[in-house]
C-alpha cells in the first residue's frame, strides 16, 4: 500500500508516480522525462 504523501505529480504532463521504486529515488518523470514536479499534498479538515 502507498500513502498519497509518497506520490509526485509531473507539472509538464500530469503523470502521477511514486517518489521511490524499490530503494531508488525517482528524479525524473517516467512518462516525459521531465524534472519539474510537485509532491501530493492532502488538505485535512
């Protein structure tokens, strides 16, 4: 299971992907190879 806080969103293509793949940290978008992304943030009420 993955938490939403462990996901990133690519600002270029909108792809959502995990920060890590196994022990490796993903540093670029797997879809478009972009490096401009945000972390998913949950607004808790």
